């Protein structure tokens, strides 16, 4: 199933790259994405979602196809059976993306990578210190934006980070 999914995504990207057209992504462009994660990655057994994953990314077009920027995301879980116990997850990082040229100036498919730091903290009883897993974080992602106007649209990304699937609002400046 996973191989079928990956091959389908790669096939779609190949089709998008075959058609060259107007640049829907431009050098000097600034994009801000604010999204909510639908498939969180930080839940273990005995935990439930307290605050859904939220993420903010900012990208700057260094060429008509390449962007670089920053990423910040946060999620929180509660440990079942303990009202005040839980974990907070924060990811801070730098990301870069390659934007494919397609025959639609409102549609912007891209693929990219994130390098950053994952900060995990435990909240709960002062007498108990929970395990933490802070450390280096990396992710690959596949995404697309669709703009309803010249400056406002939606985006979606698949990748491993604060959430496997993230959807949200895109603003272009």
C-alpha cells in the first residue's frame, strides 16, 4: 500500500514537470502558511490529544523554483488517567523546497526538506520527571498550494514532522 501511494505521488509530480508554463512561484516571493495537523505523529499508547498540531512556515523565493525559510510547530498530549500529565512538542527548523512549473498559475506543487530541532517537555506532578526526547529533527515533505486570489489560498503537505498531513491557509506577499 505504501509503495502504491509513493509511486502515485511520484507519477503525479512527473506529469506536473512535463508541462512547462507560467511561473506560479517567483524569485522574491514571500509565502506564509498557517496549518493544522490532521494526523499527529507524537502520540504514544496511553496518550490523547490536548492541543492539535499547529504549524507556521515562512518561505522566500531565492529563484523561480527554489524557496528557503523557517518552520515552527506545536502539539500537546495528555496522559490518560492523569489529569495534569502530558507532553508538549515543539519543532523549530529551516526548510527548503523545489516548486514545479505547471500550466496553472494558481496551483503550486512542491517538494522539500526540513532540518531542525524537536523540543519535548513533560508537564505533571513535580515529584515525577517524565522522559524527554528532544533532539535533531528532519523531514521530507510533498505539498501544494492553490490560490483563490493573487494573495490568498490554501495549502496541504504530506511529510513527517508535527503531523503527517497538514492543511491550512496560505498568504502570498
